[in-house]
């Protein structure tokens, strides 16, 4: 099967969950014997760093990219409001990418053109014009839901209005775009249930985020350390992550620090803004981007994911569970994962609930050992990349046979 995978950012280096999710699809397809070409949008926020791409990957995927200046411009944003278009999506529409796709599709044929997120849907017209391939889209999130939750949690009236405008624009696109494709995939079941209502006639399937468990092997079972510690890792230039960490530090950490004055909290992730770095919260460290995310998570007992907004599946939660880390997250953070609170991870939505869970983990470390084992078993069963790749191929075939 010949597949053209069009990505809204470079899949390597794996700086965030979206990159990891896209790269694992590519790797799964290649390992199953499919022919895959990868074309990506390159921006200031997500530049191509060619040294991060293995030589065999470049050879097999014939990777190409087109740079797009996505710097926000006020007048363009205002015009998009009156044109009833999503400014966030229109920023990704560029002549260089149109020309690149036109050249590729004039000279090559594909069975499937796989779109990664709604941010590459501006290229549907050129794809349909020059290719007879079936077009499927992978909906990484319900994008408008992210902005709706950001608006609900925002106290600044001006920012609340901006968030609500973004929400309405994205919702309009999401409610219509699937009908222009031949099929769609979601990463979580709640997202699938939503899109099934917006496009009931379009074939859809849940393709969970997959990982190769061989990359998450452990030398020993979970053993609670004499001096337990907390960590968080995530892209700090993604609004929901920043919002969640600020809330955790403002509302939750003072309670935890008072009860456990020796407990440390280390926050990692690229794009950490100065306003976080300037904070002076006791026993809190910001370390920026780390060379190896797995090693960072393994250095700590508990992973905190205090999301208040967002959609889809949090990739770092899946990875932390695969490493047998004890994850403490919110209801929003656990969305899309068929996990059981207190069995596979812990869910806490208030400062008091976070403190209660951390008390329990510190006072009864045997619970952490049980959670660790359950978490790894769950990920091995539900997020095995080999099984997920076969499910994806079955869906491709379903769309081709339609």
C-alpha cells in the first residue's frame, strides 16, 4: 500500500505528543511493509532539525517539508472573523506547500493520503485536483473543545472573548471538514463519539496512540525511593499545559509543600516561558527540555499532569504508565483513556484531592507498586503499536473498498 502522510509539523525530533503520535504511525506502517512518504509543515515553533532524522528514515520516507510563517497578525485575525474562517487553520495555508504537493501528486500515485489533524485540511483542494487517492484524516483532538475550556477558565475578559472566537471558528471547521474526506480516525473514543454525530455518513474508527513497548523496558519493578519526588514533562508552549502548571503551582503546591516540606517537584519541557522561570515556588525546579524523556520520568516516583483543558489523549501519560510511573492527573487529563481511578493511575481535580493522593502514595508505597504494574499491563494491552498498526491498515482497506 502506498501512503502519503501529510503532517502539520515535523514528526522528529519527538518534542511533544503530537510528534510522537505521528512518528509512531509512520514507523508502524514502514515495519508492516507499506510504502510511506512523509511531507510536513515547518514553522518557527516547529522547525525542521535534519540532524534529528535517522538516515534510513530520510531514505525510506523521502521526507520533505515546506516552511510557513505562522506568526499571528492582528489584521489577518480580524479579517478571518468576518470571513467566518478559522485563523488558526488558515495560517497553515501556504503557496510553497501547495506547489510541493502539486509536484508530488502530478508525478506519483498513492492509495491513501493520510492527513494529520485539521491544520493540513487547507490542502484538500489541491489533493483532490491532482490525486485519485482516498483521503483520510486523523483528528488528534477536538480542537474547539480546548479553546472552550480555556475560555471557561480564563478570568481576563479580553482573552476570554478571543478564546471564544477561536472556539467558534474551529468548531465550524470540525463540523464540516469530515464530509470532505473518505474516512477519519480519532485517538480516543469520546472524540469518536463526537465526530460520529457531526459526520454520520463518513467511515470512522478509533486508532489509539500506540507505542513500542520495547522502548519502555524496565530493569527492575517499581520500588519507592527513600526520598520520593514529583515531576511533570510537557511542551510549555501548549496553552493547556501552561494553564495546568500555573494552576497547580498557585493552588495545589502550597498545600503539598506545607504537608511535605522535603518533597520536590521538577518540571521539564521545551518552550518554558520566562514567567514560569521567574517563579520562586519552594522546592520547584524548571529544567527546560531534557535529552531523554524516559530517563527523566524514571528519575521520579510520581508524574503530575494537572490539565484543566485539552482534548484527545495525553501522550506523556501513556508513556509514563508504560514506564511504570505513578500518574496523578485530572479528569480532563485522563479523558480518552479507559483507565480506572485507583487501579491504573490516580485522578484528582481539587487541591485537597491532589494532597490526599500524594499522602497515600508516600505513606503506603505498596500501593504505588500495584499501580505501576497495572499501568504497564494496561498500556501493553491497549496501546501496543503493532496491534494498532494492523487496525489502521484494516481501516485503510475498508476505505479503499468503499
